[in-house]
C-alpha cells in the first residue's frame, strides 16, 4: 500500500510540476513613455465618463501592441520560440508607429474593449507576420484571426459592457509617434487586481536603431 501511495504522490507531484512549468505568454511591440502618457491622457478622459466603473482601465505600465498571443506555453518551448523570432526579426529594420483613433472592440455596437488604433505604414503588420511565421516553425498552431494593431486602454469588467455613453465623450487627439525597434516576449500573470506583465526577452529588430 505504501508503495502504491508513494507512486500516486510522485505522479501528483510531477503533474503539479508540469503545471508550474507553463506560462501565459505573448509577443508585443513596446510603447515608449511619451506615447504612453498620451494614451493614458485619453484613458483618463474616458474614465471620467465611466461613472459606474464598468471598465477596468489598463495601467500605463501595461501598454503595448500585441503581435501574437500564445497563451499557456511550456517553459521548455520558450528558447525555441525566442530563437525563431530572433532569426525572423533580424531581417526587419526599426520603424515608426503612431497612435490613432478610438476603437470599440469587437464592435462599436457591443464593445467589450476600449482601444486606440496604431498605424505604422505596414511595419507592425510585417513584424506580426514574421512573429507568426516564427512561432509556427517553433511548433505553435497557426493564428486563425487577422491582425489589427491596437493599444488597449480598458476592458469591460466581467458580466458588464463598455457604457455606450463613452462613445459620446469628446474625441481626444492621440496622434503621436513612437519607435518600434524590438519585439518583447511577455509573461501575463492574472489576478483579481488584473493582469501583470513581465518582459522575459527583448528581441531587437535588424540593426536596432531608431528611425529618423
């Protein structure tokens, strides 16, 4: 009996170890301080119209442009993912992106996410496509959804919707540019207070210089 119990306990311990060795990951383009301040100003303007606190507003430290969400990923796969994205990113030079208009996702009629569009004359689209090719080569299933670059400002709290009245808030000029010279691999840790993001790896683009 003791041997059987020990075997069961060891199997449970190994299963727990496998769970601990999985992280919730995504690749993203960083947003610099100046653009973050501008985006935060837009969020504060909108938050003033969210009287019922229906939206959980993203802290400025968490601002980014998601290139590819991976979800739960084994630790053992991370080196292959990073190496593949590093090889792909070496062929793309740094570029400029800019914050644009407000977005209501997935649709203006029933929004759950408040975001800003991000324009880059195709730079972000090319970077995301490269990351997609890389992660698929590293064993990740292809992403069926199309890529639409944006910066998330806030998400509706569980069981609620973004108040329609927020769309009536006077628009704020968010037009500001920022350099994209790297792809970052982030770990997302979820809690009742919201997600916390930790950068695990920074992968420079090309020569990794800022565009002029």
